[in-house]
C-alpha cells in the first residue's frame, strides 16, 4: 500500500486501530517515525479467539497484565504486540497540508466535530479556503461539514479534503486527500500533486484576463453604478454596495467575497 493510502485508511476510521493489522505494511514504521501516525495505547476490545461465542472482549488490566475476560476461558492475557493501538495524527496532517499548499493565511485548527481548518490560499482571482474532514460518506458527515463551514469567513471557494468519501456538499468541493497530495516518508511530508484552482473548478487567469465566475455580473453592476452616478467615492463603501446589489439580484447564489468585489472595483476604476 502507498503511504498516503495507508494513512487515509487509518484516518478514515476516526479512532484508534490495532497496530497489528498494519504492521506488515512496508511504510507503517515510517509513518509512525514521521509522526503521521501516533501510538495510542491499547485497543479497546478484540474479538475473542477462545470460545464459540463470537464476543467482542474489552481489554482490561488485571493482575499486572493486559488481557480480557471470557465466560469460558476466564482471564486471557494478551501480548502487547496484539493490542497496541495507533491512530492518525490529525494536527500533523493539517499542518502538513498547510505546508504543501503554502497557505499564506495559516490557521490550522480543529473546528467543531471532525472538521479541521487547514488555511487559505489567496491569489489575485480568488481565494480558496481548505478544510480537512476524515470521512465524507454519509448525510451526517455532509450536514456536520455544512453546519461548521457556514460559520466560517466567506471565501470564493471552499475545498474539503477527505480521507474517504467524496460526498459533495452544496457550495463546496470535496476531493479525496490522495487526489490532492502525495506522501513521501523519511520526513519529506506531503507534496501537492494538483493545482488547487483545478480542484475547485476555478477559471484560470489568462493573459486576456479571463473572468472568474462572478466577473461578468460584477463588471456590469460596477459599470452601471458608475455611469448612473450612484457609485460611492470610497472603494470599500462601493464594494459593499455592489455586493449587496449582487445578493439582492442573485438570492440563491453564493456571493463573492468582499475582497474580490473590491478588486473588481479597483480594476474597473483604473481601467485595467
Ligand atoms: Zn470467549
């Protein structure tokens, strides 16, 4: 298994897992050394191999040893190598993502639930806010992400990287981690393998100044206000007025960021 695939498989489980299940993977030790995986004590329970009851037995500490109780076999001690647990180191993952995408506005932090903010990448044409959410497979995952991101500052695009699942959330773009980055072990960390603008479906800026998805609407709004003498002198005041007009005219649509509107106001005023 590739390092990124192994990391995603463990991160997707969202809890500690038995190290013994992965110890034979060649990159397992390297992921631990690099800190993408971390030791997490012992697993909570294991299937009992001692009887026919097919029960899941809780791991307990008894008489100075780790083991579990079975109705037939009594206390069964187990070797540490069987029950040692690891989990994905999420703070390390989000910090490494912020590095890989060279987020200028870095603010890696967990938000509510399992949603983490990685940071923001800003270019002339748009800004892209990046988030990590381990799983995007169920309606519950999608609802959690929507609720958390609704409280985030506005950006042109919101990109959610997931370890597993590509359930799309309205107004955002979900991409599997392995489509966005490669993982090189021996301390090398994540390497970006995709252009963020491609991932979110943003229009590329070309020499003719390709408009982004708001370009045409904003340009005509700004021009209208200028020719009718309604435009405010202040760039900020004008951007605010244009933005409220945009929201009024496009009620169902996700509005552009204030900074993007301000950029358009500047460009049109200076005749660029
Ligand atoms: Zn048993």
